[in-house]
């Protein structure tokens, strides 16, 4: 594009002053000889009004497509959706993307990833990626939890069982807390769900004083409002982040991967505890996102996990946001 | 997604051993207090068979939509395409994405970005981003050029006028060299093009001994074959990178931003020197990419600049590749 005049080119956003580059940082000199063999850190920043948010990838799980991964779709139907998105058949790849919110220097983290893992794991990268972003665990003032599945809460604990974010107040949806802490619900739960009850108890054991509960439609921290998105779990919560003209819908698990569930909103992933209600919530929220052309971020969206929703056929299309090299 | 058994989860790709994270690397401790104010380095790695490629962003230019930016579409039509992609109206944002190829330790760079810039520029980031990737300019053994527009060749020169990649052989399309070095072509060129001729002379002055010319359909470096993509310029060249089962189509400027030109392949960007031929080339190549479901990378695609093409309506849709947190 050689013919643009200077006049056309001067309104670009401001400079991007990088810190002094360090050779060998992302790949050792030895590795550079044969290929670095590793991906760059999963970090991406964008602005919501005056607020800076950072998608912080916790990793990816890749596994053979289990029977019943989508309760109400056949393997052939799931494979057709994968193929339409240029993905390999019979394989699922699920990503995990906590969100860091920097509002005037106050750091809030939404969801905490899969937590401590064995050395060869492909998940549990949240704290390493936060460190790349210059954020220490002790800097996080608030951790907001969307719901109590392990891939969202297990990162609250460090390797030694202590709190991974030692200075953070932990804020959880009151409906979610009420369900998982209810002995009656636990006793009535099917076996497959009992491990989840036990995991919730493990994670929240002895830290009641650090945990605050919030209601839907209330501001959790400045700019961040909790939204009823029940269905996936009884207290499953989405959020709206707003600042000035900026607005971001933080969908949590309204869908799992959009590759399957945006075009097929009636499909129920096996993790949807009330599948019919989850589908109803999905369509209600995606209709709103499409009508308002509102930017969203999804915890299980492919990194950098942000985009827009438009109606397409009987469902929706998730349009990835354009990467901005300048914040 | 709490119910997956270990059995399902063990086939993920290998570990991602990160170097020791450095707090404050991407944002100073002071900046972290109010927001980092800067994007992360524009780097993304993926494999093509045994070859590791890295998209290395050179930055973005953002400017008011000029009249005639698309020769044969109205402002309203261009704005409609921008709006369909959830982009602001009346603004163009063009990115620049050179590609680094690491084939068994031999480093080849395709195109060189906008070159040295004033301090506040939003382009010219190639060498800084290469440094983040652990690659020094002296490590590059070969620079392959797709065509002679300034945003592809200006990065061959450093601030002092010397060679930016001092040890690299520079390989250029012979048809491109023949056109721009032809005194007759220059004398017949319209005024708007004369600056481009002068820039080509500036960049290639006194370095004949470093420059080799390659023909279409020939292997330029191992695994990389030049493809006739003339139209955008007389010698405009695309490439196929192949290794084992892996294959990547490197489209160079077959389209400028896919936001406008994938859905509207007959539109001619003002930089297409032979607009009709460029459109013909675009449709021929995109028909092939769609039919073969072949992954592509585009120099002006939004970072990480890789995806797939499918037919859609009277044109095409560019489907971004899914980011892979594990290489």
C-alpha cells in the first residue's frame, strides 16, 4: 500500500513503547537453531472505555471426542460442525481464558483456570502468563468467580494448598454458593456430580472470611455487573463490564466452544447441568448480543477469546474481533 | 467442563516449558498501577509439517477512509463491508505481517515491513518483535521479497541506511525486478508511480551482489515454492510452503484486508497496479484455496494473519484459524 499520503497516515493511535527486547526470551538460542518448539505467552489486551482488560490464557485440553459430549447431537453432526470450522474431526480442543481487569490500577481477575498441574500439563498456565504480563499473584485485589466448575475455581489454590492470590477478596455468585453448599443438594446429586460437590468443598474450605457473595444485577466491583445466566449451573453468572462508551459482555460458559454451540444453540454440552435452561439462556443472551452488536468474551472461546455475535441460519455466528497491534 | 475423565485428557500435545517469567517485562510496575497502556508483542507460532513459522507483526496503519481507496466501490459499499465485520465506518486499519520460517534452524524471512520509522510510529515493529522472539537480525539467512511496494521492502534497510539483515541473501521475483529496474517502464509511469520506482532504487542501490532473482514455480528455499500472483504488481508473488503433510499458502497481497476483499473479490484496492488482473488472480487463487481447504496467511490479514477460505455468496469468507496455545 505505497500510495497513502502522510495526511492519511497520521491519525493512527499512539506509539507502542516496548521495553528493551530480550533476545532468547521466548526461545533459547539453542532452541532457535531447530525451532523454538513453544508458543508465545497467551496474552491479549484491549480497552473497554477507560478500563484495560487482558485475556490471559490458562491453556487448552485436547482429547478424543467423547460419545455424548453433546447430549443431543450425533457424532456425525458434531464432526460436521468441526469440519465447517476447519477443525479436525473426532477431536475436541477446549481452551480456558480467565480475564484480568485493570480499572485505574485495581486488578480484578474473573475465574482462575485449572490450577496446579503436573509438569507436562497443557493447562494451568494462568499464573505463568500473568507473570509475563507483569502481574504478581499478590497484586490481584479481587477474584470474581462465574460458577463452581473446577476449570474456573481450581486456580484459587496454589500447589501447597494455600491461596494462589493471597491478597484477593474472592467474590462468588450467591445462587451458586447456595446450591453447592447445600447438604440436601449434595445428597440428592447423581454420582457424577458428587465429585464436583467435594471439589467445591476442597477449594473453599476454611476461607469463608475471604469469600463474599454477590447477587445478580448488582455491581460486583466498579464497572462490573453480574448477570443471571443460570442453566449451565444453578448459579452460573455472566457479567457486563462498562466504562464510558465502552461495554463488554463477559459470557462465562453461556456456550462452551463457539465452534459447536454458536451455530447450534440448542445443542447441550455434557457440562450443562440443566440443558434445556442453558439452551434457553444461550438464545436469550445471543439474541441480545446480536441485536446490540455488543462485543463479548467467552471463557472457552479460542484465545484471544473475544468477538461479536450475528444471527446466521437457525443459530449464530461468532465473529472473532480484529487483533489490535496498538492498544 | 468438570466431567472429563483422565483418559480423555491425556492425549493433549506436549508441555509448553516457558522461560522463567519476568515480572514487569510487558508492563513496568508503575504502568501496572494504571493499566499497561501497551499491547503485547505481535508474535504467533504454528507448524507446517516439520517447519515452524512465526507471524511477526510490523504494526498497523489506521487512517480515514480515503475516497477511491477501493476504485470500483462506493464509500457506502465499503462502509457496509466494514460494518458487517464489526469495524468502525469511514476508517481503514491495515496491518503488516512478515513471516519467519524456521526450517531445521535455517531462518527465512518473507517481506520486511515498513522499515525505520519515527519514534511515535505504529509500524516498523518487525525487528523489535523478532527480538522478542529471540531472533537477531544477523540470524536471518535469507530474506524473500514478494513484491516491491515500500511496506514489503523498506525494512531491508536499517536506520543508518545499511542492511537491516546483514547476513541475509535477498531473493526477489525476477519479473518484479525486471519491471521496476526498467528505465522505459519508469519513464512511462504516471507521476503517482514514480516515487515507487525511486524507492525501489533507494532500497536496492549498491547491493546487487546480495540479491538473487527467482522464477515462479521454482523452489526459493527448501520447502518454499514461488507462485505467479501477478496483477497487484507485475511480478507480485505468492508462495506455497510444504513439509510432509503440512502445507501453507502464503498469499502476500492477493487481497489487502480480507474484511473488504474476501467478500468482494472484484473490488480493486487502489494499490492494485492492474486491477482487473489482480481481481482475476484473487478469484483463481481463492477458488483453489476454498476447494483444497488450504490454510493461508495474508500479509495484510489481521494478526495472527492466518486462516481458511470458504465460498460465501458471490465471494468468499476468510475464517481465522483457531489460536493454538500449544505449538
